[in-house]
C-alpha cells in the first residue's frame, strides 16, 4: 500500500458510506456551501447530493509536498469520494500562500458543506428533486 492508494481508498470508503447513509435522500437539504478562512487562505466548497458524480476542483498549489504528503493526492481523494458517493462537488481555494493552510481550509469547507447538504429540511417532503429521484 502506498500514499496514493491510501488517499484514494479513504475517498472510496467515505463516498460509499455517505451514499449508504443517505439512503433514499428523503427530506435532506441536498445543497450545501461553505467558505472557510484559514489564516491567509480562503477555500470554498459547494455540494449537490445529486446522484451524479462531478468534480470541479481548483487547488493552485506551488508546492508538490507538504512534509511527506504529496499534494496531488488531495484531488485523488476528492475524485474518489465524488465518484463513490455520486455527488457533485465544486472545490476551490480562492487564494492563499501557505500550502498547509490551503489544503486544510479546503477539507474544513468540505465538512461544513456536507453537513449543510445532509441536514434535514423540515419543509421538504420526499426527495428534493422535480424528477423524484436523486
């Protein structure tokens, strides 16, 4: 096992767990958005629990490594999670100069956006889709 496969496998497992936990998606908010500042960095993540895997990803890092961690694995994690959860995620670091802060703010924004998207919407009866399926 290497770092690439570990990051990818974690994304796969989290994506599958998210999809399983959502079940039929009745009564969820469906959409979630978050901006998270981390010192000089600002990241945004926007989620649609659509049933359609799509990743739009923008992480403008100038460093290839953060310590021993290969920064290209951040995208691999997101891609694996999106494909296995069947969700749409737009993830972007708006600006920043410290690679650690940029990546950390991106993951924290992911957590906040997902929390919002999976939350119960008391006004929503059934599936939040005009097609009746997500």
